[in-house]
C-alpha cells in the first residue's frame, strides 16, 4: 500500500469549519444513531448470561480469597472471543464499510471500496483482539474493587457473593457506585425500619442495587457500542481515502478534525477543532504540541486515545468527532486518474471496445507517451490542433 506524502506547506493549522465538515459529522451521527441498538441489546444479554453462569460456590470462593480465579477469568476471555465472532463482531465490519461509503470526499467518484483488502481485514481482527483484552481487564479490575479488603471487612461473605453477579460487565467506577447504592439503601432501611430483620434489609437493598446496576449496564453498553462504531466508521473513512488515492481518484490529502461545536464537546476535542495534519500524522502529537504551549495539561493528553493510535477519532469513550478529508493537491492529470478513465470510456462510447482489448506489455517510455497523449494535457492540446 502506498501513501501520499504531505509537504509541510499543507500543515496549515486550524481552519474554519466548512459545510463538508458539518456533513461529515451529520453522516457519522446518523450512523451511530441507527447502528447501536442491536449491539447494546447483545451486550446487556451477554453480561446477564455471564453473571448467571457463575456458580454460587465460585462466588463465595472468590470473596474468601479476595480475588477471582484464573480459570474464571479465562472463561470470560473465551466468552468475549465468541461474542466478537458472532453478531457483535459485525459492528466493526459494518462500521468500516459505512465510513468508506459515506465519506463525503468520495462523493461523485466512480470508486468502489474494497473490504477484502488485507489492511482492512487485519484492522478488524486486531480491533477485535484489543477489545477482548481491555474489556476483560476492565471487568477483572472492577470485580477486584468489589472484593477489596475494605468491602470484605464491612460486609459478610454472603452479601458480597450475591453482589458479584449484578456487577459482571461493569467497570471499576460503576461497581463502586453500585456498592455505594447498596450501602445507602441498607442504611436507609435500617434507619427507617429499626425492627426489620437484617436478612430482609440486605435482600431489599440488594434488589435496589440490582435495578441500579441494570441501568449502569445499559449505559456501559451504549458507551461501548457508540465508541466502537465510531472507531470503525472513522477507520473506514480513512481506508476509503487511501484506496481512492492508490487508484488515482484523489491526490494529496489532509485530514481535519471536526467537532459538533456544542457544549458537550470536551476540552481535548475542542482544542483539536479545525486542526489539519497529513494522512499519516497523529492527532495525539498535536495534543502534545498544545500541551507544550500550555494550552492543555499533561493529564489531559494522557487521557486521550488510551485505546487507539491517535491517528483518528474517537479520542475517548462517547467521542462523536469526525474527520473532514481535504484534497490539498489534486491527482496528477498527466497520468489518467481512475475517475477520468471511467469518464473517457463512457463519453467516447468505447467502453465495450476497451474491455475486449488485449493490452500489450509496454516499456515505461511507451506507457508515458500513450498517457501523455490520452491524458488531460494531451486532450487539451488535441482540441487546439
């Protein structure tokens, strides 16, 4: 795969948002709105099944040991591998395809995106593997927080054992919130109903905490679905541009960060708004540059692109930023571009003729002579003659 080099003169810094940038955002938002409901439902059912699959004896052993067994964590990993091999795994395929097909920079070009390219398939596979790794680690860390010494010292083994299942699939902060909810509910019941039995208090508090955990599960599922869909969509848009460049439809391209511009935009993304960089450059490097100028804090820079390479949005979970692709230097017209070739064959009426011809092997000089003759420069010269 060959990439176009972007000269320094095209690193033009910030630019005013264009109508194309807004359209790119609109298309991304439309895809996210339409594409996340199924993966959200899949994830919620998946976590419920994972929790129910754990035996009560295993839960008690985990609480008493203060940690989950290695066997259980490996089972979780295999569960996630099966998850991405099924319907949930189509999320990345659909996102990549949509990102390429909906890329406004490719509108009007007779270009067909190829999902079978090695770079596309390898990215989807790698993204799935990365997803399994970090989700399992987050799940492991979350349950470890639940089984902390503080919780084991202040709760019975039975209490904590019964709290693990509702927390499977949540991340650390959510598990802490669920435990706080449980503690507050239990304390409120004890205060308002001093004669209520302790086991009844625990049961009612646990039920309230489970309802709260279900809401947290749905929030987390939506966050994962939107973020992973955004990852795939933005990567697909990038793949589409690169394939179009290879085939001669586009020349030198730059990518411009675009935010929604509303009050929900975080400081990190707001600082990237309108920044243009080369196709192979990283927006993460731009954050480092801004931090060096005192416009961002280092902790903000470190918090961005934690599970990404920094080349494209999203910069963080729930990020809905997009990239506008701008042609900084048009494709060379001396060598007939893919679009120009299609137009020439259609307009000349020789489409069928060209398709039936056997093309002989030509030397570089012969090929250049023919291209100069039938290319744009030669076409203009022929008209004048």
